[in-house]
């Protein structure tokens, strides 16, 4: 069994405040991208908590835990477990899970412990229809009782690993004054609050006043749960500002990472460095996910890395035609010395 960094300690308690967290982003912050982020941000002094992409506890239950030897499940199992791959340099790392079934949540949390994660996070903010239809993700903001049961079940399965929650401020409107106390009642180690409602998706600017209110509510209840603010944060300097204004213990960055694995540090890369790292990222993606993920998943990264300079549009168009890492290297080589 792989050992967590914490060795029985709650790593959240050891973090220097305000700390940074790398947002879970399905098909973006996969093991390949996270690996380049860890390499290049940490090389320049970056420190942060890593979250995996969200993973279905129900999927894990049926593809891995209940049917470990069934041939038909091999592909599904490989795909799901690929989401839980990580390198030692990514620690502290938290496995993000979604479900509406406490029993499956418990089992998935216990699998995360076995795999050596440092914590377990429950997604209670995803607006995806297929997730909400199961009663999971943002649908839990309408079901406080089940949300509490899921946290308790995860704690049960995770043993000494800390359990956290990532959610939004409300479903159709601001529900912080009821939703937050309901979560705090079962004492998760940390709550990441995306400063928007479910209804707002990502269509309006994140409202960091909500984060300040959340910190006040937490303090008024005497809770020791950490509050992590999230929404529209560009870089480390911006994160520090947001933490200061809101009083949040930590700040999570998502889309600010696109095309810039150095974002978790203060370093500003040159265009040449970015393009070399894009080659490395693409090669790593191919190595990690051959036969698991379509190479097309890399395309969103091409548009993020290659922007803001003369000829970027033409270069992006050439990259979009590529079908493997060797072709990407060939195309980019003409721009590199
Ligand atoms: C492509 C994409 C995938 C995402 N996948 C997840 C996910 O798996 N789990 C989760 O909790 N949030 C997910 N999110 C939400 C982000 O973690 C974050 O809350 C949101 O992007 C707001 O932060 P930002 O403005 O810093 O990007 C995703 C967001 C994006 C853009």
C-alpha cells in the first residue's frame, strides 16, 4: 500500500496560509498536465494542494471494487483508475470523488486511502446534467441531509485521511446562510467555495463577497474547517490579493492554469519555454493515456499554450491537424531554436 505524505496527520493543518490549490478540471488537469505543472511550478518555488479530476464512486464500485476479475470491465476500470494516477511530486494530493450513494462514497474513499492519496474531496458543485441526474454534484446543494451523509460515509472509508468538499454558494440563489452551516455541522477538513451559484454556471464574474461572508459564517460558528475561495483567479499575486480581501485560508486556481504550467509560481515563461513544455506535455499525454484517451483531448491545450503572438493562429491551425506527439514536435520545431 502506497503511503500518504501525512502518515496519519491532517495535512490541511500543516499548510502555511494563505495556501494555493490546483482546481480539479475534468480532461484538463489529468495526470499528464498535473505532472508538468508540478515540475515547472515547483521548480520556481510554487507550493499548492493538488486535486485530481472528479471520479465517479459508482463507476469505481462497479468497474473495480465489485467486479475485479470481470473481463468486460477491464477497459472501464483502466479508464477510471487512470484518473487516480499521480506522481510523488504532486503531494499533497487529494482524490476528488462524486456520488449520491453513501456506501459507494465510503468504498471509493477507502480505495483513495489504499492508493496513497493525502485526502479525499467530494464534488458538490458540478452542474453537468449526467452528474446531477444521479443526485450528485450540484444537486446535493438541494439535499443537505444526503450531503451530510456522504461526508460522514467518506470519513468512515477514508480512515485517518481528511475529507473535504468542493461546492458552490447556492443552487438558484445564495444559500450560504443555510448550506454552509449544514456542511460545517459534519466538520469537513476544508470547503472549497466556487463563488457562483449553480444557475450562474461560469457565465457571470465570480463574486468574492460570498467568500468573505462564508469566512464570517464559519468564524461565527467556531468551526475549524478551512475555507478555500475559488473563481476567476489569474495567478499567484491575484490569489494573494483575493485571500487578503476575503480572509480565505486558501485560494484555488482553475482556468488560470490553461497554457501555463508555471502559474502556481511567480515565474513568467518565455514563448520558447512554453512551446518546449507543450512538446513535453504532449509526449507525456501520449505515454500516460495511449489507448485510454483520444489524442483530441490535447487540442484544448494547444489553443491555450499557443496564443498572444504573431502567427499564433496559423500555428494553432497546424497543431489541430496533428494526430500524435511526434507530429506536434515537428510542427513546433520550426518555431524553436
Ligand atoms: C474544463 C473544466 C473542467 C472542470 N472539472 C471539474 C471537476 O472535475 N471537479 C470540480 O470540482 N470542478 C471542476 N471544474 C470547476 C473548476 O474546478 C473551478 O471550480 C472553476 O473552473 C472556477 O475556477 P476558475 O475560475 O479558477 O477556473 C471544471 C472546470 C473546467 C473549466
